[in-house]
C-alpha cells in the first residue's frame, strides 16, 4: 500500500481509536466495534478499514477497497481542479444611470462570458452623491439577473463593497438545448401545405 499523504484518511493499523463506528462494504451500519474486530472483518473480506470521520465522538470507519477509493477521490479532485482552471472570473462594471445602448452592449458581454463557462462579477459604481440612490444600482443588477436567466444563476443578494454594489453570477450550464428549440420544425411541418414563400423567412428570425 502506498504511504499515506497528509490529509488522507488513516487506514488499517494507522487507526489509533480503540472503538469505531463500523460501516461494512455494502454500506450497512454494523455499529460500535472494537478496532481489532473491525480490522479482522476487513481482512477476511480482502479489503481495508478506512477512517472516514475521525472527528466524530466515535470515529467512523468503513470497510472498502482503499486503492479504488483513493483513485476515485484523486480523480474527483483532478476534475474539480480542471473545471476551476477553465472557469475564470470576469468583471463587468456599470453605472446606476447607464444608458440603454451601453447596458445592451455590456449585458450581451456578460451573457457570452456565462455561455463560455466563466463566472461574472457585475459591479455598479457610485460617484459622490449617487451613494444616496443605491436603489438605482440594485435595479440595474436585478435587471442583469433577469436578462441572464437560463444562462447563469446569482449567488446571494447584491452587496456593497465600498462604492461598488456587486453580484456574482455563475454559469447555469449548457444552453444549446434551449437554442435548438423543437418548436421550429413543428412550424415548418405545419406550414408545408401552404404555398406562401414568405412563411419560412419569419421563422428564421433568431437572436
């Protein structure tokens, strides 16, 4: 067996508790068991005794294949790091009295960030006397949240950080099924009996 690294659970003879709350290889709770007996049961099954909750009043141990368990844990951590590396944090700054053209441009950028799997921090900056009109900034952020519905989900409520009011939006997941609507083929099928050549042009109008 490979040497236990820092942060990994105690296994077999490394377990120091006299008694453990034992769970067998099928997930069945055996109950409080002397560690010697738990080790014997694990050895009989050709498996390991792994301490999965050392901080409990009676440490919790499971009988399992530690090599397989360790591989699965390392794979999960690797996948999580890979996902985190690909998911960068973007920031979009706005003003409480942002004009429509500027807002449309910036919210489209936020939507594109979310589509590409990035987290987005949307910030509204207040100058001088604008601090007296925080509701305006909250309205802007709530509008962004509405316009990004389906693409992202916000974490918590808008909060103040100095002169900035901020909200964090994280990707909601793939949006391709939403874009490839099943309604369009039905429209085309329903209109097959018509001879109007203009019927198809309106259905091709997309965002």
